[in-house]
């Protein structure tokens, strides 16, 4: 009898996971690679269909180009080489066996063969599900992938993250009225189409726009249009976009744009730092910003390094700069040029509630230059607005 009682308790302890609520099991499966989640169906009759109710599906292929072995082969993260066509068929298999709505769908793949018609069919299938609220799509292939019209039927989206594709917004489409977070990385889209799309996303709170310098140049007019499209935005990240010298080398550049972003809390600018007044204009047009991160991109415009910077703006010219809410400043890829130092000094003397300032130095900055820079910041010719602000200088990590 004692032996029997012991075996029963052992049996119960072995199946504790199965005794968990179904939603908890689904969350556990969600954190597993999709292949392992599907394989749990062989554990028992009870486990056969758990994976078909997972609210989140992630098909993640290693995006490292060095992992490519042949034109029709891909490498799944942590797994052996897989034929891309079998991989796509596996996605269809998973989708067709679904027994519950999909709330999140991620598709990340690098390919060297054209399977765009198959991907079109996947998106068409997903477009029939109005429950999807998060969609992440990153595909790097031979040519840029044109999103099909069926994609714009995903009207329940609240989070959209697109990379390496062509975005052609249909004229009669009403956009995504529920969208709150939008991230575009190397998405081929015209300024006009982008602004029209953003106008049709009235609830947008976070917007990330990253594009190669060679393809995108922002002007003052573009910035004004962009701001008009983002009335509720709280997080704005602009990466790898060349903000044109709006002031044309003079002080004709306005200190603020005719429209501001009153709800903006976090501003990230990854720009060519050729014209300090341009960057300051964007910051000054965000009156309630609490965190500013500037990613300096001299590397993409080597000719910037040859500029003499004879018209650096005077601190007194920005007496009306409004940084009363700025708590955190971060600058990366800092080369210690005069223009950059002027920017740091200006921010330091205009931020009364600043708590944290961090500068990440480029590897080209010598130790002697670093010491000289520190000395210059300590002995500033004007007082810091927030003397208690923590200030750190670090080396760029690769």
C-alpha cells in the first residue's frame, strides 16, 4: 500500500505542468521556439492541441547573412539548416491548424530566393483575422518585398514593425485607426505617402523612422509636416536620416518649428551633425521632452569632418530654449569636435532638472582629448542649470 501511494504521488509530481491553467501553459509555449512548441503535441493526448491556441506566433530565422549556405537554405536560430520552402510550408501548416485567434505575429527571415508569392498567401490568410494587434515583419531578400493589398486589412493593429519592404498605401484605405506604435526600418516609402499614412493613424504614440542617408533627406517643410501628423506622439525616434542644413550656414534657421509636439517625452535623433541649429530646432519644438538621445553620424558624411564650423551658435542666441523638463541626455559616437562640445554645453546650462548625462566616445578620441574635454566641461564659462546632474563619459563598445 505504501508503495502504491508513493507511485501516485510521483505521478502527480511528474504532471504538475499539465495541471496548470491553460492560459499559463500557452504563455509558457509562447516563450519557446515554435518548433519545440509544436513538438509538445506528442507528449500526451491532453497536450496535443495546446500549441494551437498560442496567442503569439514567432517565426524567427537567423538574420545573419553569413549563415546563408545556399540560395534556398536558411538557418533557424539554434537549429540546423532548413529548406526555405519547407519552412514556409510549415508556417502554413501551423496557421491552418490554429484553433484560437492570433494576437501577435512575427516573421523575420533572410533569404536568397524569391518566395514572395508564398509570403503574399501567408499575409492574405492573416488578414482574415481581425484579432491581430501586433505585427512584426522583417524580410531581407534579393529585392525589396512589396506588401500586398491584403496587408492593409489588418485593421486591429496596435503595434506595427516593418523592415526592408516596399510600402504603397492604397488611396482609398483608411489606415490603422487603432495603431499606437509604428516602426519603419529601411521601408521604401515616399514622404508624401508616409505623411498621408500617419494622418490616418490618429492614436499613434510611438514612431520610429530609420532610413539610409542616400535615400532620405529631411527639410524644414518635411519636419513641419511630420510633426503635424503626430499630435499625440510620446516617443519619436529618427535614425539615419539626413537633416538638411536648413539655415544654409547662417542664422536664418528658426529656433522652433511653427508646430510643436506637446506630448513628446522621449526624442532620439540619429542624424548627421553638420548643423547644430537644425538639431536644436527639433529639440526646442518638443517643450515637454524628458529624455534626449543623439546618435552622431559623422561616419556617413566624411566631408562633415572637413567643415570649419565658423558660425557656431552663441549660447545667448538660445536664451529662450525650453528644456525645463529634460531629465536625461545621452550622446553616442561622440568625436569631440567643437560643434559637439557647443551642443553639450548648451544643453547643460539649459536643463534645470537634468539628472543624468552620458557621453559615449568614438574610438578615435584619444585619452588626452578625453581629459581635455572633461576639463572643459568642469570649467564651463557659465554655470550648469543642474549642478547635481550625474555625468558619465564612456568608450564606445563594439
